[in-house]
């Protein structure tokens, strides 16, 4: 359900950005048309006419009202498009009343471009975050063994890890050692090995098992395995040696507990 919601939200955001882009283009085009409408005249004559108008006692700038008018219309059209896009009522918003001071269309366009840039950054962040979440869910949903992968004993996994490490395949060697640890827990009846479960599901059962030694912590090994196997970030032979040490440590703790509490 959360994936469907995220997908729907992403589509609506993209639609909103598209409508905003159309409004921006309309506003910019109207601003350019507004600028082109100004007739060319002799500067001296224009200055003389301005002086006469201002000294007449009645001064009303229709050009600035026109600037306010096309901005109001553009704003109203944008919110109407948003209402149709989301199929719901948009609250009544206050009308934009332009002040009597002159407003440059290029300044308005710059502001709108800035707003559009912020919206685009938000959309990109949302998409990247959604992709990461989906990858994380896929990682946690992956079983440790494939359906067609053969069953192996604990000793076979240990031997295979030695072979892969000698061949330089350290990532797969780590996986073999991690599986050997899980089979060792199964052998000591801490938690049954289930090839269809993930590493995190095994960890949850091991950490809550009443037969787990109190000083045994399998979480660091599981986190390292997740980084190496699913994250493709290994440190070569160093990781193999670390998992060998973990296996021997867990083996010693399990055997010590067996001696303390005979089966």
C-alpha cells in the first residue's frame, strides 16, 4: 500500500511541476508581449509628456494596472489547473494585488524560475529516496539461498569458503562463512536454519532464542554480511579473516554453553 501511495504521490508531483511550467511559460510570454507593446518614441518628447501628466494633478498609470492584471490572471489560471489536477477543492486564495510601484516582468520570471527550481529539487529528492527505499526492501526480501542452489553441510560451506578465498572471490567466501555460522547455530539448537529466510530474519530468531549464550552477539556479523553481500562493498581478504574469527568465536561460545548445560 505504501508503494502505491508513493507512486501516486510521485505522479501527482510531476503533473504539478508540468502545470507550473506551462504557467511559467505563459507568464513569461505575456511579459515579453507586454514589453513589446510599448511604442517607440523620441526620448525628449516622452520626457515632456511625463512631466505634463505628473503636473496635471491626475496621475494614473494604466501600464502598471495591466501588469497587475496579467499576473492576477496567470495566478488564477494556475490554481484552476491545480484544482482539476487533484480533483478536489482548492481553498479560496487571496487575490494578488500589485502595488502601484512598477514591477519588471523579468524580475517576476526570475522569481518563478527560482520557485520552479526548488520544486524540481524536491521532486528529484523524492524520486531518489523512493528508489533507495525500494532497493532496501528488495535487499531485505532476498533469501540467503536460491531455489536451485544445492544443500551443503557445514563442513562443505567451510571448504568452499577456503576455495573461493584462494581464487580471490572474497565476497562469496564471506557468504559461505556466514552460512556456516547459521548452520552452527542450528547444530546447537539456537535457531533452525531456513534457506528461504533472510539474514535479518535469522538474526531476529537467534537474538531472541533462549538457548543463545548471553555473551554471543550475532548482529555485527549480520551487518557486515549485509554490507558485503548485498551492498557489494567488501574489503577483500580482510573480510574473510574477520568472518573466520567470528565463526571460531561463535563456535567456542556455543561449545562452552553446551558443557555448562548438557542437552
